[in-house]
C-alpha cells in the first residue's frame, strides 16, 4: 500500500537477498548496501501495536514547505520516522477497531479520531509519507512514476445517494402542514409558514417533485459535459431512518434505464440496518441486480454506517469489489489519511480483503449541515480539497443527494454541485464512475 500509487511492483525478499535499489524494514539496519533505504523500527512501535492502543502519542512534526506532517512512529536508519507503521495504522483502520465509542448511528465519529486530535482532517498524511519516501528512492536511483487515471494525473468521481425517490410523501406533508404551519415547530414567521404551507398544498395538484427533478438534472449536468457518475440506489428498508421506494416504479425504472444507457454506474445503497445483517445486504443487493439485469460492484452504506472490520467482511462476502463509505459523516476530509484507493484490511485477523476502498472526501450535507458553512465557504473548502487530491494524483470522491435545487430546504446545494463540476473542468480532471476510475488506475 505504501508504494501502490507508483508504477512499480515490490518483490519481498529475505534480508540477505537485498540487492540494487531496495528497502529494508526491520530491527537491524547495519551492514546494508548503500543502495538500500534503511528503515529501522523501534521498540515503542512494536509495543504500541501489541497493546492495541487506539492512538499513538504524537510529539513532533516534519516540516515540508508550509505543511506540518505528524510523526506517529519514530524510526532509525535513513529515516527518523516510520512510513510503514504509519500506513499500516491509517489504512488498516486501526484506530476504528480499537476505539469503542460510537455516535448515535453506531459509527466511528470524527470527534473520536486522531485527525480531530491533531487537526489533520484536511491532510492526507499517508500520501505525504508516500511522497517523502519516493523522493528518497529517486535519490538512490530508482525511477518512480505515478499511476494515471485514463491518461490524466487525477480523477474526480461524482457520486449520488438516492435516499428518496420523491420529496412529497405523507411524512413531509405532516411536517409542513401540521408541525411547521400549525404548531410552528421551527419558530418561523407567519409569512414563512404560509409560504411553506402553500408550496405543500400546491404539490398536491401537479406531478413535479424537486427530488425527481434533481435526480434527472444531476445526470444531465454530468452527461452534457461528456462525463459519467455513480448513482447509489436503495432496494429495501423500513423504519424511521429509511424511506423505501420501488425500483419498478415507472419513474425510478425509467431513470435506471437512462443511467445504464448513458453508461453511468449503478451502485448499491443498502438500508439503514443492513450493515449489521449480512442477510439483509445479500437480499437487497440481489433485488437491485434482478431489476438492473447485471452484477452490482460498488457499495456505499446508508448514513455511512460502517463497523470495522465486520462491515468489510460483509461487503466482500456480498460480492462487491468497491466500497465508497469511508468518509467522516460530520466533516469533509480524509478519514484514512489518503486520497487514493486502498484495499480494505482486517488488522485483527491480519487479512487483506478483496475490496478496493474509494474513500469519500466530500459530502454536501457535511459541508452545509454539520460544518455549518455557507455557499461561498463550502465552495472554497471543496476547491481546496480538490487541489489536494490533484497534488497527490488522487481521487476526489464527492457525494450529492437528489435534494439539490430544493431551495426551500437545501439552499445553495445545487450551486455547489455546479461550481464543483466547473472546477473539475478547469483543473482538467479525469471524471469517471468509481468502477471505471479503478480500472483506468490499475
């Protein structure tokens, strides 16, 4: 994983077989060839992993230009820091396995992360370590090139979670006409309450629905630029956190047909409780595949519910090859300290799984509802993250729901989507589905 972004295939050999440009990682860095990069682990690192600590104690940083890169683990030899242990720590999901606290949805929360503690949510620390290691290897004569994405240096993958097929349904009418208009649950002015009640009443007499409008417009905005995106569709669910819709409903089925015709990717967005039930996940995936008529490869959990490592095993066992769940639900940034794909891994069983994670970097509801940014601030934060992904030849995975352009409840969200598309074009990104992006990078 440390060398994954580069066009190189490492060969693992015993210490005595090292020759030419090579890397040694171990406890004895003496008597090695000058061509070998010496990385000596220290006792404290071994003890940290043996004791299953959730977070290492960080006492110093590397200064690279204007950036402060935390040193999680010390080392000896040619480096004073340990890039191998750092990559193991972040990409294995070590902190998530050994942190018992969860939020109300059973998720590993940003507030419990080392990124929150260090203030590094916007920093892909793993990719900085890869960059530093590559520079050292180049000085030792190794020719290193980064992999590209369909001939371009970085990729933007627009993705959409379809949680609802329409806005106007019984629960929303109750909210608008009773809770807000009559009971004034939101403490709004009379004018606001009347205006919202009028909009709700008007919807009863026409077929236009803002969420259905957004479903179509999101696709059209991407397609008219010659690009493709990934739509995550639900096929089950019940209860307070799920709004079930039928895949064979005339509107929904027509959209699935159009997505397939335009070569967009259809992924699976399982129900709220499925992350605890392999049977639900299997069943819902089979339902979606039966309607679509082809295997579904990509997965993203509803509410980003994910419990490591059990969820990773369930995702693999259900036949998915790609996951794109692993972003923070309340904060945009780099949950696993990277903007590049990586294989899911179970650190408890020491097993590398056959599922490639395309880490979620940015979600509009996190920007507007959790980070409480206005449109201008959200655009600036998004563009900064895109610049970071481009800098490291990474993948900017962003999520928008089909609530865009519903200005009464989601003001500015549609403008944020359009501005992100424009920025991707200006920055000359490859724009692709998750599945096609992985294929082009491999």
